[in-house]
C-alpha cells in the first residue's frame, strides 16, 4: 500500500514561516544528492540547503538546532550536506591562472627585508617553529635559510622589541584596573599584567619565581612607562596581598569570581558523586539481602547506608540551592530586570549565603566556605568601582533623559549588556532574551544620537568594572599556543626575547572580530607607537 506523504499545513501549530514551509514540503525518500541519507527526499535536502546558505547574521536564531531535531541530523552533518549539495548544483568556476594576475616577466624581489618579514610573520601570528619554517621558505621563495640564521633573526628582533616596548608611553591609558596572573612554560614562571578593557599587555616578564617580592617588583615596573594601576583583578593566590604591601600599592582588589563559580560547581559535582556512591552501596546491600537475608548485615551496614544516602542527597540539595544564591550575590547586573545591583544588598545576600553554607556538615563544603570567608571583602569590589563611575554618568544622563525615564533607560542598557555577556560566555540559552533586549535598546535610542552615545558610555563603564580575570586567562591561552609550538628555549633569556615579540605583536595586532573589531589594543588605548605595523616598528618596513 502506498502512503500519502504530503504533510498537512497547520499554521495554528506552526506559526513560524520556516516551519510552515516545512509543513508544505512534498514527501519522498531517497535522492541522488544524498544517497547515504535514504530518509530524506529531494525537497527536504533543498529546503535544508536553502536555509544553511543564508548568511549567519540573517539566519533565524536556533533554526539549525531545529532542523537538526526535525531531520534527525547532527549540526556538522547539516553544514556538510549543504556544502556538498552546493558543490553539485552550482557551476564550478575555472581557477584564474596566476600568470594572468601580473605582467609577463614580473617577479617578486626576495630582499633581506622581505625574507625577515616572512620569517617573523610565520612565527607571529603563524605559530611556526624554526625547522618547519625552513620548508615554508623553500616553497615560497625556492630558497631557505639555516637554523642559525633564523635563530639569530628572532633573537635580534626580540631584543629590538624589548627596546621598543620600554620606550612606549602608556600614560594615555591613565588609571586602569589591571588584571594579573601567571603562567608557566618549561617550569619557568611568566608574570603577566594587562589592561582588560583594551587588552593591552602592560607587563610580560620571565621571572625566577612568583613570590610576593617578585610580584611587587613586577607591579612597580608595569607603571614605569606612564600607566597608573588604580585597582587589581586577581585570583586567590596567597602571595598577592603580600606583594601589594611590599610594593606599597594601596588599591582595591577584586577577586576573580569565575574561579569562585567554577570551584563551587566542582563542589556540587563532588557532592552529587558522593550521593551516587551512597546509592550504589545501598543497591548492593539490597541485592545481598534479597538473595539471602542476614540480620546482622541489615542492622550493621544497611541501616547506616540508608542514613548516609539520605544525608548525602540532603547535602547536595542544600548546597545546590545556596550556590545559586551565591552566583546571584556576585552579579553586577540582574539579567531579568536590568537593575544595577546595590552593594549593600549584595553584601547581605553574600553573608546570608555563606552562613547557610557553613551549616552544611561536609568537609569539602566547609573547606570551600572557609576560603570564601578569607576573601569575602574582595568579592564585591567591582560594585564599588561601578558606583563611583556612575556618579558623573548620572549627571550626563540627567541633561538628556527625563527624570522619570532615567532608571528605565539605565536598566534597558544594562540588561542588554548583561545578556550579551552571557552569550559571549557561551550561554546560548539566553539567545532569545538577548535578542529581545537588543531590540528594546535599539527602539530606545533610535534616531537619537545623544541617547545612543549615553548607552555606549554606560556599556563602557560596565565593561570597565571587571569582576573576572577571564581576559588575562585568554591572553595566557593564546601565549601558550605559541610557546608550545616551540617546545623549548635555550635559556630564560631567549624565552624573554620571544615574549617581547609576542607582546609587541599582540598590542599592535588588529582584532578581526568581536566588539574590538578593526582596532588594535594600542589603538583602543590611545597609544601611538609611530606606526600601525609591528614589523615596521622593528625596522622591517613593507616593500
């Protein structure tokens, strides 16, 4: 018997245009375009290809996940199918001969400067080590250079980069809230200090250790070129507070709340595993008792196992509830209402949360709460910084926005900022709320240049009120990619020379995407090193 495969349109159930179109697709199984997917017909495949061919910014949010569920394909399979169909259906353009792109007889002149620029570019941002770099030169120029020549060039460039970095005036940054952290390579500590707003690296130094006196010297050196450190964002390492005293740097400190939330999530998982282990023991004992009843086993082990299981689940439930309150206490902006949090309220909620957690009689929880108590006064510093910066902003706002609309305006902008931060951090479940918040903001500032500027100013203030060291962690991760490709360095001095090259390249590289797109860290900071090309600054101008 042949079944009618035409799907019935039900607009009441499928209000979205894409879903209505899908409902009207003709049936059929199997297609030459995708012979390995017999459950898909020609119309199904063309429909998916059409949607996947839309530019990402025009594609409806969540449509790929929806098609993945409807057509029983993974997301990578959807992208691959779309590319394969387009290759089969669209005519393939003949490749343009390279000889037609330049006049007959024209050749690239392989000068010493071009060779040096090529070597340095394949190293940064190319992440290429010396030995494979020689093969690249052979393919590109039909000639190569020795390992010694390349090493000498990198050494000379690193020395020059260090000299250039020491001569750059960082005073245009003014007073910044700096983030600091350390990483390791080959057992050698690398100390980093950056401005998280512009991502400018203020200090990157190879040091013999990471003790308090070493960090004190690093903080002083970071300010020698004009910038002033007005606050610090850092993790909970014990030597940090002592280093401030030795450097006589009396500034407010914000402890990184990302580490707090990460460690709290780990404690929650540990409690969950402990509860599962208790359940497994109970099940094991029940099987033994069902097989052969043993009164002593029941009294001595089973009863206590049941009590432990119940206690473990109670501890997990209590900690999970209070962990959500802790996350809420550390918020800068309420994502639901857009309210900029009040310091006193957050302090009260934090105190209540830690007090409730301390009652949970579990060693892992007790140890973690003790750590939080030790750093409690530094967990909400960002609200102090934000409150201070909002005072002049409120005066600017009062000159443009009516008094009864000012709070609503601030909340609209702040909620948009908070939800965008959630998306940046990978919380895609906030996609619809973020889109609605962006729409509300655009409607609020439409055709009003002053309101648009005020919205941008508030977003800048919220960005500057740093609560996490995620930016410096990102720079750490980028640096490690380059270092690991080199595997090892001859000495700490050669490692420092390479670090000089990395800092100069990073501070002058132009971001290709994101909110900083089109500008380099130095350009964002208002620092003018004399050129926008880091290789030209090193003495290797483009030809």
